[in-house]
């Protein structure tokens, strides 16, 4: 490896949105994660909606419109 071209590899604090924190190594000093092994649905077996950018609300609004249109068509 060439000397002087690689970033410094240091201890890093990782914080999850669920409140879990752990230490690992990285080139950055702090990482904020949305999911970790304590709250990820694959590892916990519990369903959790991860809403990035309001996708769930947009889907629910579109679904409500189609339901209303189907009800109106039945009448």
C-alpha cells in the first residue's frame, strides 16, 4: 500500500434511530443509522414501517382515492 494516501481508520460511534448505540471502526467519527440489528424486521421478526419521504402517506392517499372511485362506480 502507498503511504499517505489512505484516510485515517478510527473508532466510530454508531447511533440508531431506535436508541441503540455501538462502536465499530470507520473513516468517519460518527454514523447515524435508521435501522440496526436490534430494530430491523428481519432480525426481530416484527413488522416495522420505515417511512422515507412520506411514501406510506402518499400510498394511503392514492389507495383512498381508488376506493372512493370504486364505491362511486358501484352506485
